[in-house]
C-alpha cells in the first residue's frame, strides 16, 4: 500500500539508515548540472535575478563536504514509500546516486519541525552527533530548495500545469527564509 503520509520519524529514519548502510551505487549525485539544466529548461520569463543570485551564491560556496557518503534515493515522499508485510520499501529511483546522507535528509519532503525530529532519530540510529548532522542538513537545505524550485519551474514550462508554478512559488518563499 502507498499511504498519503510519511511514516513516523523513527520508522522513516530506520528506512533511510538501512538504505544508507548498503553498498554505494558507484556514481555521485552532481547538483550543479541539474541546477543548470533546470535554469535552461525553465521559462525565460521566470528566470529572475533572484534565482541567478542564489545559483551563483551556491556555486561560489561549493557543495558541502560530505559527512558520510552513501547510496541516496533523493525523492523520499509519501508517494514513493510502499508499506508491505515485509516493511517499508522505496520506489521510483530516478534520482538515486551516491551522496552525503545529510543531503538526503535535507531533501525529504517533510515539515520543518518534523525534519529536526527525523534528523535526531537518524542520528541516534547512525550513532552520529545530532547537532553536527543538523548543521550539515542546514548546509544542504538551500541546495535542495533551489533544486526543487528549478525542477518545478522546468516541469511547469514542459506541462503548463499550474500546480507546478504554485509549488515553485512556495519553494521560492521557503528559499527566501534560508
């Protein structure tokens, strides 16, 4: 079954920790090419100076140094988790690759207060300092938000579906709070 809500933080942390404990895929997730692709394939009318400033700021800063490299799913949301008798399973591996565990935690589609709970539960499971992990997640969060906003912008141009432009606008608002 696919349920409309994410599992509770301890179960979700367990699922992610199990994934991150597996052998690496052998290819790294590279955000820069994705950010550039989404910019190029978005509507020229939506390519704002603000977007360009964020893009340049992150590229200048560079991706955070990984805390721990592991296989990542990179599209964890309720619709991509199957609940079965054997336990929780992830589907839709389109964006998977090797990367920092904190990048995955930053990318989970979860409310901000729940993200802190997820990071704490994951840190306990992985025997990592929770504050260190939280700081690393915070470093990745602007990257994830820019990636999400760009993807929504690209999908809006491809499909014309207003849902994507609404999601892009919401994500731009979140990025403004970072």
